[in-house]
C-alpha cells in the first residue's frame, strides 16, 4: 500500500513551490537556538529544585 502512494506523496507540491520552513525567515535559526536554551534551562531548574527538595 505504501509503495502505491509514494508517487502522490512526492508530487504533492511543485518543486518551485516546495520550500523548507526555515528558509523563509533568516532569523529562524536564532529562534530555534533560543527555544533550545529555554528548554534546557527549564530542565536544569526542575532538576535543581528536585535535588533541593530531597536534601530538606
């Protein structure tokens, strides 16, 4: 079944119209990096608070 749908899947958009989402905005890599740091900081804070609650 998957092999029969492959041609339709690859021809869904014309090649000229198909663009990656990050190519539209030149600052999107900065936003991705900012979101990565935000997630890492959140994990670090949760781990730190977890360690602090264990010692009390």
